[in-house]
C-alpha cells in the first residue's frame, strides 16, 4: 500500500503535505489574514452544525450525483481555485484538472495558476472552469474571456472579494512576498524538506504563471510575470460595470465569487449572473468576516430558490458538504483539501482527496436517511426540528384550551 493510500481523511493528507513542504510554502497554503480569526470562524461554523437523522428509511440505493447548469456531475462538489499550486508540486494544476475529468467533478482553475487554461482544458475538457481577477488593464479581462471561449469552456467565475491586497502576516514574516525574500532561517528550514527543494530547483524555481505570460514582454521570466500580476491585481477601481462588461462578452455560465451580502447578491443577479459563490476567500482577505455558512440562508432568501448557490471556504469533510446543502447550497467547492492531496501525492493525492470526500458524503447520507441529494434540506437541521416541535406543542396547547 502506498503512502497516499494510507490517508483516511483530509487531515491525513494535510499532514503529508506539511511534511513535504518547507514552512514558507505550507504557511502560504494554510494562512489567513491578520489574526487568522476567520480560519477558526469558518471551521467552527461547520463544527457547530448539528444534523438530526431519520431512521427506517431505505437508503440502500444512495446516489450523490447532482446536476448544475444542465450538466450532471458525480458529486455535489468541485475543486476551488488555489493560486500558485505549481510552487507546491510541479504541475499541480494539471493533476487537479486530470483528476476533475477522471472523477467527473468541476475544477475552477485559479486566476493565479501556474498552468494555463489552455493546458487545463486539454486535460479536463468541459470539467474545467476558469476564475477571472479584475486587472487594472481592462483589456486583460476581455482577452481572458476570449481565451476561455476559444478553449471551449462553459463556465467562468469573476472574483469580487479582492478589492485590495490583504494583510497576510504569516507570509510577511516568512518572506513570501513580492519580491521573494529568502532569509537564512527560511533557507535552513527548507533544507529539512529535501525532496521539495530538489524538485523546485530542478524544475527551474518559481514556476511560470501561465495565464498571465501572454500579457508580459516577450521572453519574460517567471519572476517578471509574477511582478506583472502583482502590479495589475488587485484593482480597487473595479465596479459593477466591469462585471457587466464580462457578462456582455461571455456567452456561457457566469458565476460571481465572493458574495457575502444579500444586497450584492441581488445586484449580481440583476446584472444577469447565472449563479453565486458564497465565499470569504478561505478567510484570506477580511479577517473579521462571518463564515459563508452563516450568511448562506440570507443569500438564499435574497435571490430565491432558482438561483444556483455554491459555497466554499472551510470545507474539510463530506459532512461539511452535506451541511451546506441542507442550509440551501446547490453545490460546494473545496480548495485546500484537494491542494493538500496534490502537494502530498500529485495525481494520486488529488484522487484520494476526492474519493475521501465522496465516501464521507455517502456515509453521512446513509446515516441521515437521505437516499439522494434532493432528499437533503433544512428538515435535518436541529434548529428546524426544534422550531417545528415548538410549533406543534404550541398548537397542541391551544387545542386543549
């Protein structure tokens, strides 16, 4: 049995990834903003959910396939964007793309990826989605949309929750900033992870940001392309007009990623987006945000039952995915879980991460008494059960008077 095969949950893959990576790299994956309160907020939101099962229901034919935007996927979750994944393991984004196609789930490639969307589309086909960050040069977003059309992509997501750079103190302490500052302690600690160091330098060091390379000067180095990205994004002058321009240029399904306020959800759907990703960017932007899980019911109430709602940030278990579906999400994305897998074991690691989550979803559905995803809903939440029982008891008391 291989090392990856021994992982029984996502935390096992996380520990394997931590052992492989120098601290400067692992902290980039794991860190949040400011005091990192948001990381605990996201985790605790899921930990505080309580699901109430129903028994003596035939769940022997459990099915977790789900349809989104007219396409049926093997499971109700996909791979969220995680930037610079190729720095953690060479070709990590290509492993994510290949696994997405093999396991029939979508992969939302990061706007800060190392592999290009063209490379990803060759491996993932229709399972590849692409994330767009607004750039100061408006022609960049327009060209990215054109490239997505040329690649045959069906879905893109515009990220709205990075108006300015965040204060990621772990990265600043470690020197993971532009330009990269490798201190002596950082270098010495990195030498404790020789497999990563050897692979990193053998592959040429900092990998190219493939989607941004066309917008740099001919012959630009990976560092120069990364500097271009850093000068172009984030763009604090972005407004709803930029989203409207993308909507007008893009013929496929359009998601807005990072929605946390009901009024923003209403405006976005009024512009014509096809769905929303409720997300706080994995707690990497504004530290004092609520969790997406906490605002999800408000967003659902604001847009009604017909607008597809996706959720990401803090998802580590199949039970987290089921909880989000019960609270009103139509689909879930997870970034760090599959990135741990890619970092720890390449393609085999991504496959393992996806299969772990699929197995956990299946077991939770069986425990709850849900034979398929349509059977999930607020009736399994303890708050709903309590409110219904209180209503019944009040009605009974009135009837006895």
